[in-house]
C-alpha cells in the first residue's frame, strides 16, 4: 500500500468494516474485460457468501475463472479545502482477494443463506426446500485482505 499510514492492519477492525457494510462489490475477470457487480452478502469471518440466480453473466464468468476481488467501503463525509485538488473524502474501506466456489449441497446452501440473512437481520428464517434448490450460492474463501482509512 502506497500510503502505509492509512493502512488498517488489525483484522478485528477490518472485520468490523465488513460487518457494517450493506453491499459488497465483487470484481470478476472475463478474459480481457473486468466485471464488477454489487451484491448483498454474508460474512462468517473466513468467507463471503452470495446468493444468485443460476444463470447470468456473473455465474458464466465464475465458471471460467474463480479468482475474484472484493471491495467494501464506508463513506464518512467530505473533507473540504480552499483548493479543488485538496478536497477528499473520509472513508474506511476493505479490499480482498479470494477464490469463488459454487455451493452444491442443500445443507451448505441453507447455512450460507442463514449467514447472508444474519448480515442484515437478527432474525432466524426458514428457507423452503424448493427455494434452496433453485438458489445458487457462491462462497468466496478469502485469501488476503487489507483495510484503508482516510
């Protein structure tokens, strides 16, 4: 990281940023063209979980290339200045890399959906069997992660 004084090294702080976010931006590589998609997610401290339709560009790309990048950010306000080039934004962010895999078994999918819902609600939910069957679940095992604040 170029600005090492902005780096967040404490994993507990990085985890807290992830848990505060409502959206994860998932970066995929489709040959020569990058593709970024904002998603609802779940986080268990080691992996990220996403639910998806079984077809579409995201799934097509992941089947060809499972290596991904992800990003979270929390904007905390503008920093104004007299000069335009001195303006900035206060933020905390997390960027990481990992490998995506499709969760195939019903119990694994159900557990992942529970993790996703826990990100947004303190309630427990029952997921009907037919819904679990139709839902594609993506698990991203985190290989490395870094945080930054300004």
